[in-house]
């Protein structure tokens, strides 16, 4: 088991990562006033663990699983339940679930009585390597992803691989989407992925690589907690296109759309001479090893319009983070019409 201390100008987070992390570090919250937030899928799997750990009468809000619940209505459902349960300012919100649970519970903790304690217990690979660490909280609104949110650091993150045992195949693929993203940002992670390309879904490998990804993200967040100097923007590699497709179509997981976005944005980097050679081939190989093949979409140019809402954009330009070389990425700005034409050509060429 390993520990990472993430220090920012606003707070300090302790991240406990590895086998038995849950059993070792959740006990300190058992005698505190807590409010647990989870979704229907996670609660169906872990209701006994939750009851045994926090008590069957633990105040909680269980909302319908899925991205469609990541909205202001669910947020206020949680806040109403906290108020009705008599939560005080020294209470602790425990986010027990995947990325949607972590994002919305984190925002509720930031808003309730102007901010209460927050603990993240991520139960998916994606949430462990990415969304539970770094303090981004948000809900979607009017078809725009993460448009209402704030930066609010958890005081504790408990990333235990015990939860991987119940993940369906699609959730493993989803997590690997973010892990491969980190491989394009960190040369150490990249080399480990290449060396283990035939065993990416192996439990022992996932447990090890999760820590490496968390460590990389912690370093980025310490350097740029609030997306102010461009360092944290690198974590959006694959996300500009991935988010646009996810919001327009919505029939796949977030991680799958990140993989699709990475594939497309790698081709953009190739087209503009930013990335090439064996490195580009290896990144494509990793993406397709998990994705298997690029899916086909109808009306791809209308989907591309959704990218206009991306928070990174500069005036009328679509801003993308693309691979460059081992451990380094680059920023590419394209006018919308040029971006739409490229996406259409990218999917047409993949047929």
C-alpha cells in the first residue's frame, strides 16, 4: 500500500492506494457524522459492506446510476437529503462510487454550508486514476458537460483495487482509456504499457499502474490546481473530441469516448507533423488494443459542433491537446470548419 500527499495552495489531500487501503483508512470516519452518496449500481453490489462499515442507519442518498443523473436536480436531491438528515458543518460527505458519484458528491460537499469535509472512495478504475483526485467537481446542464462546478479538494482519497473484482468488462475498458491517456503524458507509464500490452487487464498490472497514474496527476494538480497556467490542461488529451462525441451520442462509456478522442487527435497530430514515427504507431496500437476498432457514427459533423462548448476553447478555435513524443504533448488550435472536416475524413478513412 502506498500513500501520496497532494499539497495545493488551498488544501492538502491524502491519497491511500493499494490492497487493504479501504479497511485500513476508513475506520477513522466511523465515529464522525457522515453522509454517504452512491448510485444504484454500486449500492446493489456493496450495500452490505456499506452497512457493515458505516451502520445500516447511516444517512445516505442513492441516485439512479448513469451520466444522465449528473445534473442539477440530482445535486439538489443530495443537498435536500443532507439538510433533512441534520448534517452539520463538521460533517463528512463520503463519495462511494465511480466518476459520476465523485463529481456530484464533491460539488454537494463544496456547496453545503459553504463547504464540509469530503472523502472520495472511487470504485472504478477510471475514478481511481483520474476523477477522484484533483478536486474537480461538477454537474452537466443543457447538454454541456461539467458546466456547473468548482475546485474542491477531498481531504482523503481511498483507492483500493478490491473494487475491481466486480467491474464489468466495459468499465475495465473505460478505465484503460484514461490510463492510456496518462501513458501519452508520462514516459514511465508509456513504457510500462508497451511492456505489458498483452496483459493490460491483469489485476496485478492494473493495481500497479493506478498508483503511477495518480502520482502523475498529483504532480500536475500541485503545479496547476485551478487550470490557470496551462499545465493541468494537458490532462484533457483526447477529451475535446471525446466529450463532444459523448454528449452527442452518449451510447458508450466516458473512457471509450476518451479512447476514440485520442485516436482522432493522434491522427490530427500526424497530419500537422506534431507526432509521428514509432511513437505514434505505439500510441495507436495501445488505443486499438483496448478499443479494438473505431466505431462508426452518423452525422459526425453535427457532433463536432458540440466541441464549441469545450472550456479550453480560444475564441472561435477548437483547442485540442495532442500527443507529441514520449512524455510530452502539444496544444493545437483549429477553426471549427477545419476541425469538422478533419473528423469526417478521420472516420471515413477508418471504414
